[in-house]
C-alpha cells in the first residue's frame, strides 16, 4: 500500500514521516553541538558543512512531502474528541510551517553574502540576488528560535501519539508504523 | 510675552555660542567615506584576516601651530563589523566575541596627544570595547593637510595599535598565533 487511504497512511507517508523525524531531531542536536565547538576542534568546519548539506536535502524532501500530503487522501483522526483532533491538526500544520521557516532561514544565513551553499561537495545551491540588512543575524535568530519551537511541537506530537497508544489504546501510532489493512 | 521671547532668544544665542566654543574643529569624513576603522588578526598563524567597521563617527581638534592641544573622539558601531563573510561576521558579532547585542558600540577618547615632530606623535586615551575600558597608547602619523578642490579644508592621520583580546574579556580560543588583533584608524577630517 503506497498511498494513503481514509483509514491509514501509505508507505510513502510513513517513510517520509520517520525519515524526517530522525533527520530533524538529528539536525537539532548537530546544530546545538556544532556551535559549541571551538576553533581547534577537528570537526569545527565539517559539522557545519554536514548540517547545511543535510538541511538542503531536508528542504527538498519537505517540498515533496507537502505536495504528497496535499495531493493525498488524509486518514481520518481516530480520536473522538474533536477539540483535541483540531489541536493535533493545528500542531501538524504548525510543524510544516516551522520546518519551512527554519530551512529558509538557514539558507538565508549561509547565503547572506552571496556565497552559495555546497551540498555534500556535489553541487552548489546559489544565493538569491538580494540581501537585506543584518540578514545573517536576523535569519540566525529565526533559525534558532524556530528550531526550539519546532522541537516543542515534536514533543507535544510524540506525547499525543503515546497517549493514543497507551491511554486511548487506538491505532493512531501503529498505523504510522505499518499501513492498516482494509477490512 | 515680549520678555519671554527676548529671554528665549538670549538663551538660544548663549547655547549656540557655547556649543561653538566646544565644538571640534574637524569632523571625521565618514559621510564621504574618507575614513576607515580596519582590523586584522592572524589566521592560525599562517595568514592575515582583514576586516573593518563600516559605521562610526568622530571628531577631533588639531592645529599645526599647537599640535599637543589636539583631541580626538571616535565612536564605532560594533554591529557594522564586516570581514567579507556573513557567517563569520555573525559569529564575530555574537557572544563568543564582540557580543554586540549587549555592547553595540566601542569608543575611543583621547586623554593626551604629543607630537614628536610635525608629522608624528603619540596618542593616549581610553578605549572601550566589549564593555571594558582601558587606557591605550599608540603612534600616529599625519598624512597631509590642506585645501580640497571643493572649497573645504582637510587633514588626515593614521594610527595603528595591537590589542590583546583577553584584555577586553574576549576569550574564545583562536590559537596561540591569534591572541592579538591589530586595529588601524585611517581618518580624514573636514574643518567645520
């Protein structure tokens, strides 16, 4: 089952979900770690290059994921409380928006002087034709605080999933691991 | 009402004359960008990294007849740091280095200027950087002085000094060859 159904997520959505979950949490950790490295740490440069390369890749996957979601059927929530369902939906949309804001801000930091971003030493992503005042500093703050808020959403989202699984005992979490078979 | 007007006029005149007496004779030509605050620091001990502060202002008094009565004041906007690399500039403006959110300006105010001869001398003054004020002394040279082609009168100086970063509470480890930064001041003043 590749595509979503009204009952369950398909393999594409499931793969995208977990791949991005690992990547986003990994990038958050890498980001916090790399800014604490000192000038003479051997990974001072490499960590930053890796963060940017993964970030650009994530941006491309995010575009695909948003398109996939918009063009797919979305499984109906299994929760019975419509207010909580609405909250969960808002959190989902919020995470997509935050991810977009964070990758754009990250791009704007590194391209603030017109330099391109080198992705895995394979190709370059060019800078835009314009810059604005204090671009690197403003984008840097947006990137950092956006990431902190996103991780807050991720924790809320994970707690929600665990509540569904252990308290409500429904299939919200398991259908994000393997697609549910149609009855 | 008339009395009030006269009082106002008199006090305004007094203020004007007082400020004229205290005003610096020269204003540093930042408007026309004939002045530079540059810095350079060794990179790993293998090369020089250059940068500058794009925004600053200042004024000075100088009279070739009595050069030892000279005074200078310069105010540097630390947020305007430019080393031709936005990511590095962001790092240098951040907490590891200049912490410009907390210390948005650096200032220099001379306390004593002594010329050895017509064109060279020593400036002593209080330099404030990263919230730390220290008295520093450095040599200066006069480059030239005279009429400009547009009806004004100008004089220019240069001076350079080496600052130990840790003296100003900047303790990020850039390596043993990069403990000091050289600051160069290249100014042209326009007589008011």
